[in-house]
C-alpha cells in the first residue's frame, strides 16, 4: 500500500502516554538511532501493553498541538525491531495526510500522534495489538509484530479553523485600510506551516499586485489582507480549505497544506479614487490662486505610498517649471495643483490611473503605484499677465510724472516671489539711471517706472516674459516672476533713444543759416556749440541728460561734419528725423 497506507486501520483510538516501565528496566525513550532498538530489546521480556513515545526533538515554539479530530500531514519511516524498513512516506515523495482520532489510523498511531507540535520529531513503538495484530499484513508485516515509526509533523489544521492574522507592525497613522475591490501591492514570503519556503515576492524583486475580494486570490488571502494599512506587516495563516485544498499547487504546495504568508502592504487604491489634496501650509495672504493655463515653478519630493523616495527637484537644485491644466504633466498633478496659492505647501496623493498607470516608469516607479508629491509653490504667472504696480508711498505734491524718454535716477531691490533677494542698487555708491523706454533694461521695469512722481515708492511684480524670460539671467532662474521695490529719486526730461538733442518745438526752417553766425556759408565748431547752448538756455531744445554737454555737442558736430574737414556745409547738415525718413524710404524700396 502507498502513501502511508500501513498506518491505516479502522480501530478507535485511546489516550496516549509518553513513557512506560517494564519489569526489567524503567526508562523514558531518549535514545537515538539503533540505541533505541537495543534498549527495547533489553526492556521487552514480554509483550508491550501500550505505545512507547520518544519526543526526541521538540521545537522551542509550539502554538498548537494535535488533538483528536485534527487533520495532519507528516513524514515517517516504518521499521521492524531489527531495523528493516517496511514502509516510508519519503519513498512516495509525499507526506501522509489523515484525520486523527477517527479510526483512519492504526490505534497505536492514533494515540501516539496526539499532542505533537509542527516540526516535532517522535520515535513511536506500537505493540502488535495496537498495530496489525495477529493477522499482520500479507507479505509485508508478519503477525504479532511490534512496529517502530520515526515521525516528523509538518502540518495541523481543522475544518473549524479560520484565517489567522497576527499583526507584527502597524503604523501609528493609518488613514485608510484595505477593502474589497481595492487594488493592492504587497511583498510576501510564503511558507508551509513547518517553515518551508515555497514562494517569495522579495526573491523576484517585485511586489505582487492584485485586486481584493473579487476572486483573484485564494479565499484565505482575500480575507487576510482586509483591514491592512500601508506599511503594516501581518502574518496570515490559512487552512488548506481556504488555500489550495486537496489539489495543492504544483510541486511547491502539497495537498491539504496550511499556508503562512509574512506580508508587508506597500500600496492600495481603488479605481474610483480621485486626487487627494492635503494642505500643509497655506499663506495668510493669498491674492491669487493657480488656474488652468498658468505657468508655475515649484519644488517637490516624490515618494510612493510606503514612503519610498523616487524623485526630488531639490536634489537637482532646480524648480520644476511647467504649464498647468494643459497636459504637460500627469493628470493627477494637473488636478492637484489647481487652486494653490503662492508659497503654499500641499501634499498631492495620486492614484495610478491618474499617474503612470499599469506601466509605471522603468527602474523608478512600479506598475500601478500610488504617488505622493509634497509640493511647494515658488511662483506662478500667466502668459497674458502685465506688470502689477502697487504704490505704497506717494508724495502729496506731485506736479510731474515720469514718461517715455525721461531720464530717471532711482533705487531698487529685486527679489523672487518667495522673498529670495537677487540684487539691489543700495550695494553701489551711485544709484542707477535710465532713459525710460530704452532697451537697456527689462521691459517690465520700463513699464513699472512710468507715471511715477519723484519720491514715490512702488512694488512692481514683473512676469518672466517682461523680465528675463525662459532662460533667466545671472542668478535669476528661468521663467521667474520678479518683484522690484523701487523709489524714484530724480527725473529729467530726456530725448528718444539714439538722439543727442531734440527741439522742444519745431526745428528752424533755415537751420544752417542760423547756425552760420558769420554767414560765410560754413559752420565751424565754435558757431555750432554756441548756437546749441543758446537753444538749451532759452528752453527751445534740450540735450540728452545722459552725458556731459560739451561731449554731446562734439559728438553732434562730428556726426554732421561728414567729410571731417572741421566745417559743416549746407549739404552735410541733416536732422536725424530726415536721416531716419531717408533710411525708411531705402528700406521700403
């Protein structure tokens, strides 16, 4: 008979005992190997009256002992007194699976197996009347034969058993637990009840990903994962009828095997989940919130739900810059940053169907992973934005306001929206000057200084397309909104860019004749200089305030003295407006 059939017999069991005395020697069976048989031979002047049990290996931990009615799996070797083997479960490459105390074992084995722990080893001696008696087993076990069994217990279970769950670790913060229809990612080590490893997600270096409660898992695992928190570690013990039952699974899981899963939950979500937003820090003043179409700069730390870090803008020392609500980022970020304020810190939790889905990102983000972004909004603007002007001090007397071409002297301090100072004019001995409207400064500053009174103070918020653009400049980051705290110190009427002198009214019709003081048909420098200074003194014209008047007049004379002979003839003298018109005609032609 195969599969341990030599142990089967329809004989009701009786209570076991673990030691026995005889008339010659009193002992407890603690002798290994052949010594056992020798001792028995010495100690057996007559027939044994009951089974002898030597518990020669007892595990240090024993959470459960075999009781009548339990089903068990065990390996055994069966021998006669002379050591000759008559049967072995090892030869069949299968444990022997049987229910205890129901007459399915020979009476001696039904008694001797009671009280065993998983992984316990026993040597059991069964006298004939508790074995196969005077009949024996034809051609295998002679009549009236004492039987010797070396047994190791692998598994215990009962039909009344339920899934057992032992929490090894549970995070203190647990906002959500596994529910039916959730999708989970977890690591596990799967062992038989005796500790034999049959599978491990750790060995494959990837989590096991599945739905809960819809039949994708064995029933015991569907039950055992319910209520778990991300980060929780749980030991789940599953009886065979809630695992792989009588069929087992391949060569790794025997029939009727209890399974133990050491499980660590890394992730869970539901297909109905949306983006979750946790506002960590919200500024007291929030005059504007992010809208779809805005361009934002933000810092972030990206992690998985179990806390595993996968990316950070801080590690690159650069903000992440992008448009929002236009599909340039994953949908969860597009949704999660709307409505944020400048300087706000928020946590955005994104389910995988709004992130990188079932594919994940190679070597970075696992498939079907929930993502957490801890975000700090550094600045944002819209491409349609204009310069924002906030005047926080204005003198009571303000007769003149700055305008295009004015020559202004001012102080400024430039910073980013998060308060990071970029540069300031107070670091220099002399405050800067500027011809308003010139190309020598950013467009936003030109615009922000218009319409100011001397002594007025303003805060200018300048979007990047009116500042230093996408590339930035110096220590100004690309696409950065800037703030200028400005004060207008002085103001002089200026001249248009490219001009050295302009008339406050119309230029004289016969300019060469007026310049030619001695009327000899040629204008020398002294005549030219005297005439220009007179026009300035009389308020009929003005020189550019950006340079020394003498130098300006020399430059003007040099521009008109086209053959450089020290004299200006009528043919050489031309107003710049006439020259510009001539050039325009040439360009058009």
